[in-house]
C-alpha cells in the first residue's frame, strides 16, 4: 500500500507541477549537504589587484577577478578566503589604509574589459583586518578600477568607478568620501550627456601632499560581438585623458602638453620619493589602431613627466593590449626602474627608454597586478591569468604561489573509472584531468592533476571505451584528441574545403559526446557537426543556425567576440537523433532526426528572452519532450534570472526562475537523473536547488560566493560535480537524499535515506602532517559509509543509528543530534567502541563485505535501510 501511494504521489507531481505542496525547506535545512573543494590550485586564476599591509611585510591581499579576496599572513605560505559570503565575487581593486592596516577597502567588479569579466556591487570596507565587511555604497557602479586612501585618514578615500561594461550606467567617474563611505561625492566625471558612458580607470595621489591627485577618465562598452573604447564610445568626442587636482578633488584640470588625443584606457604611477615624477601608459588611436599582437602604439605608449604633469614626454611606444592591461608601476626607490604589465612583464632600467622581457621566465602571461615592497623593492608580487607569483630579486626568479584554488572553469566532464576522474577547461589555463578523490591522507594535490593541452580550455570528453583517450577543446572550436599513455596529439577541428565559406566557432564552442553512437561526438559553431571514429571523420548536420546578421559576425581580434553561433547543444538521453541547439544571438532549434530537419523554436519563446544569449539547454532524462533553458542576458544589461521549461518539445515555455534572486543570471540548469522534480541551477553567484521543478529555489552546497559555470551529475556515484569560474572545482557527494526528499518525506518526523554502497580501504599515510602547510590539498570525502537522514523538527532527542550484519548481530552504534534538516554521519565500517574494544586488534579491523541493516531511531519512530559494504581485496576483516 505504501509503495502504491508513493507511486500515485509521484505520478500526481509529474502531471501537476503547478500545484506541488509548498516546501518549508530553506538553506539552513539543507546545510548538511556541503560540497568539498577538490582544487586544483596548480594553475591559479586571474588576479586583478594586490595590496601589501604597510606595517606587516608578511601580510598581503590578493584580489581575484571572479573569486573574491584572499589574505595571507605568512608571506604566501597559506591563504584564507576573506570575502566568501558577500553579494558578489568579482574584485577590481583592493587597498589597505596606510595609517591603519586593519582598514581594508575593496572595490567590486573586475576592471579588465574582458568578455568574461564579472560585475560588482559597489565598495566594501572592513575595519577589522578583513574579518567582516560592510557595503559602503556606489552599488550601481558595477566596476571599480582603483581605490586610493588618504595616508593619514583611513576614512578618506577616492574611488575610480568605471561603470557597467555592457552599456550606459550611473555612478561613473571619480568619487570621494571623507566619512568611511557613509556619503560619496562625484568629484570628476565627463560632461552631460556622457556621464553614463565615461568612467574613471585609474587614480593616484601624491603621498607627501594628498591634496594633489591624478585621475584618468575612459569610455568603454562591450557588446557580445564587439568592443569600443575612447571616442568611438562617445560619438567621436575626446572626453578621456589625464586630469589633475591640487585641492583634494574639488577642482580639476586636464593635462595635455605632450600627451596624445583620442585616448582610451590609461594607467598612472607616481614616484614616491619625488612625486613630481609621474608615469603613464596611454592608449591613443589618433594615428591608427594596432592588432592584438602588436604591443607598440602608433601615438600612445609610455609617458613621463618631471613637473607634476604640466609637461609630458613620450619615452616609449610600448602599450600592449590596452583594454586588458594598461598598468604601470615605478620602483619606490628608483625612478628609472619601471614595470609595464602586458602579455609579458616589461621592465625598464632607464626610465622607459628601453624595455626587456628577459626576466619574464617561467611565469604565466597576461599580467594585471603588481605590488612592490616599498622597503625592499627587489621583492615584488605579480598577479596574472595564472595566479600569483613572488620574486625577491626584481623578477630574476619567481615562485608560483599555487596555493589558491582560484581556477576559472568553463566546462567539465567525468568518466566511469573508480574513483572517477574529472576533466575541465579553464580561462587561459588549458584543459586538465584529475581525480575526484585520492586514497591517501595527503588529500588531492596539484601533482594529481594532468595538463591535457589547449589554450583557453573549454569542453572536454573522455573516450567511452578507452580510458587512455581524452578529447579537449580550446578557443574557436580547436578540438584535439590526446592519448594519455603515448602523448600522441591529434587536431580534429572540422575545416571547410579551400574556397568554401569558413566555419565560425565561438570562443567556447559546444562539444558533447553522443549518448547513442559509440566513438562519436557533436561540435557546434554556426553549424552543427557530428564527429565519428573518435573525430577522424566528420559531417555537417545543420545549416547556419544563427540569425546570420553580417554586421555582427565579422569582428577582428582574438576570437573572443565571435558571434552568431550555436553556444549550447544538448542530445536527448532518451531518443537518438533528438538534438536541441541554442545560439548566442537568441535562436533555439530542435531536430528529431539528427539534422535531417530542423525546427526553429524561436517564435515560441517568451518575448522577454527573444534575441538574448541562450546560455544552456538541458534535455530531460525522463521525457524527450521536456527540456530546460537557461538564458544569460547580462550582456544586454538584463541581470535578472531567466530560466524556462518546455514539456511539449518547445511549443510553449514555462518560467521557472521563481524566487531566484533578482540579480542572479542563470548560467546552467541540470535535471536530476533519478527525480524529474529535482533541478539544479548555477548562477553568477551561487548554486541553487529546487525540489519542485522550479517552483522554489534554495541556495545550497556551502560554496563561497562565486559563479557556477557548469554542473555534472555522475551517473553511477550520483555526486554533483561543480565547476566554478573563480574557485575551481567542488564535489557534493551522493545526491540520494535530495532525490528522495519528496513532499511525503518532508512531512515525516524523521526519514533515513537510501545509503549508497560503501567501500572500505586504508588510505596511504603520506606526509600530510610533516611536509609543511604551504601546500594546497583538495579535500577527500570521509572514508566509509555516508548515512543521511532528515529531521522535520527538534524534539530534544538524539538520532540513533544501529547497524547489524546479515545475521542480525550488532556491529556499530552511532548517534547524532536531532537538528532539523538534512544531516549526515559517517560510519568508518569498523565496530564501534561500545561493541568491540579498539585494543587487541579486532576493533581496528573492517567488517566483512556484505549487506548490513541500518536502523534509525528518533523518539518513537524507527526506520531501516540496507547498506552494501565492499572491502578492498586483500584486507583482513574481523
């Protein structure tokens, strides 16, 4: 009877999703399901800014472009996340008050104008050394490029606000506060009507006279297919440039003598020992633009002033890729030594007349941040797309401080090994493979991860038959196959015949395995391709599925602005040949016959998302007519969550964004493999779960604030593998409790969930306790059996778990507090001390392989579940 009722309830839920019982669950009730960080930290992640504690040389702060703020108090031996639960994760600027190093200011929103740059929520301030934070305003600024603090007053600061990267926005320009952020005044901005297009990109002050300030204004705007800056973004008007104030920011004059016109992004530096000496790296297109590979400007470059900015001299044409770099630093004790950041670190010993790169060895490219120890200028910190580096001899040698799991993962996949492996592609850090767990007390080390090639890394796949073969992709659809045993590398990207129209591929082109055809996969650009025979053969299976707007498909550059292509592709797990495709320019398509015919579903989409970026399509595991659609419209200035479900093959769409926060664009949706009412969503700032098919969403997983770019459910272990864009990878072990947490279960006083099979082994000892702490270790799951249960309300009684073997003999007794919500305890597969002493040897041995019964008792309620236990071969059991 109970089974019949459960079946009827499940059927009713499937047919009537709109009237599901409202759940009382919240994030606190799901706190027992916490994801573990598995790293890696081998490749670092994009560092946006650095700040040294002025009174403690061993303490400094690392701002991550998309991963928050890190702090070290032991000179980089270890790092702690100190901006974990704030509303946003992108850091553009960090500054420590010179007069009180406990006062830290953080400007949110990455100021590098990358197409993957994330946005912020204003300025945050801490008065206790980054232990706690208060949002102190400028919440509409979206991007903060620099903060400088008065040398004697920690409450006075100037903030360079760059504004929204994707369109006009308020709160742009240079702002000043004298009361710790309680009030703000804009002290420098462009004239109307361009105040919402021109922002401030840098600010520097005279440390001997903080009334003297220098600031740079800069207009920029991205579109999904293009980027414009300087006069091009302000109707041809030259509104940027370098400005000076001698009264703390009340009045300003534009500095022009010796400087070029038509300026773009500008970086500033003041020489502390003689503040009349200034440096600037200036973008100017007045004599023409340069290609991405040309690091010299035709009229811009490095400029020097020796009279406080009245006169400037162009000392070098060096100005690499301005929108991404435009940073310059001067040695605090030697005005002839300057650093210009770019693809490489450019160093000059003669005031900028000549530069060299010979000290840029064994360091990742794309440099965004540099901090120089004012007391020991041979010690420098360098932040780039590969993480954080430290040198004690001005860059002759570098140490990679690879102890921060800050990887910016785009896409991930898993294999069926035991334990299973995870592969993933990262921003500017190739593709990697590593274990979901290791059988050693060392944890998951950086050395456990293998680089499998690429450039920027994206989709990757495991061969379904041969564990030695992996497929990985770098930007613009460059797919390759790698044999992990022999190292053989084979390029697989489809190419048209000579004289035929070129294929277009996105920076992040979809590459998915065929679920029905062995040795086959699908790749998508402006058309969809089927690759067979492990990529050795391919054929086109679609026409151009984009809107084919010629004005939006011809952008020059790195390929990051490639547009008018399929961005998301999904194959039905249930019906061979059924494919869903979504484009970055707003199209959604369906083919039921592997490309023989395609139906344009775009006219059926809600009007609010037509023309927007289709971020991810998820084909249902339970019904071929069902699919889920995540739409990320932030590039059009729409930051609200957009999530939809179709139950009729795309004819109609139901909004399932429900109570997701209004500023959380949805990046990925996944449907559970077992329970069709259970959904997972990754947004720009968090991981969410819905137990009622999108009627209500709950934040869960215990992650720091970070973008969740991809989610994969392991089909055997039922783990949720989480790819973050800024804090590497996490694993939430065993989703069975969520899958079984139906409304009927939630109504019970207590419920014991089905435990997954447990495996007993002895972890290798390693040197975890004796090889130092300056090592990143990903977290392994607890060894033994995970026993999960749900408690509806607290009664003051404990939850008791009694475990017996197949003969009914007791082998273990466990207990946990009756805290409401989901809880987990781990049984180590050994007898507990109340049943068998640990002394004498028997209590330290594993139980035998076989079936065990778990009996949960909570007050007068009793429930049982079966547990399958397997002990590793060769281990002696009791």
